C-alpha cells in the first residue's frame, strides 16, 4: 500500500496518497502501463459527505482531459467528476452502482471510478503532485475562512 499523509486544511481533515497524480478538480490518477485508474480524492468525498449514487461513463467512450465523465450524488447535491487525462474509458467500477458508499469508505482503493487508456502521456505533466494538491486545498479552505 502506498504511503498516505493526513492533512488538515481549515476545518477539514483528509488523506492524500503519495505517488498518485491529482487534478485541480479533486480527482486522483494512478498511472500504470499506460492506463490511469481514476477516482475522487478523500477531500472531495468528505466535502460531499454521504454518497448515495454514481453515474459512470460507458467503456469504449473517448474522453479529453477536463471532460465531465461521471457524476457522484450525495444526500446534499450532485457533483461532476472530470477526466484528468485524455484517452479511452476501458473499465468502470460497477460495484459502485450497488455500493456507492465505497467512495466514502475507501476513495483511493475500492472506491475507484474508472480506468482510461491514456492517449497522450505528456498530459500527466499537467497534473499535481500530492504536495501541490495539499497546497491547493489549503489555499481553497483558507479562502472560505
């Protein structure tokens, strides 16, 4: 298991995983052999609170970095999930249809959402390291104070 770091930003405490890539819209990506496994961050699921449903993309769909490709529904509201990278959706986590709460329980593991076969590996350079993501969230939370 990759090393996790517990962070406090304002009133929110959350976990990040070293070695993952992060987007400014609160998605994470684990890139292995040209395929990115994608989910929402612990910070994002804590902000959403109790997740009650998901709408996932269809395998075979081609997406561009920044496209809205999925929706997470919580008791409070629905939130778009954006693709951090361009490519083809090759798999979705179908368990989430019956167990959307996995995103709350294990956002970096069992709560992954979809996998993308990356079409442009250079796009990974636009994503954030875990340290950069923590700084982004801290700035965001301080702005709300």
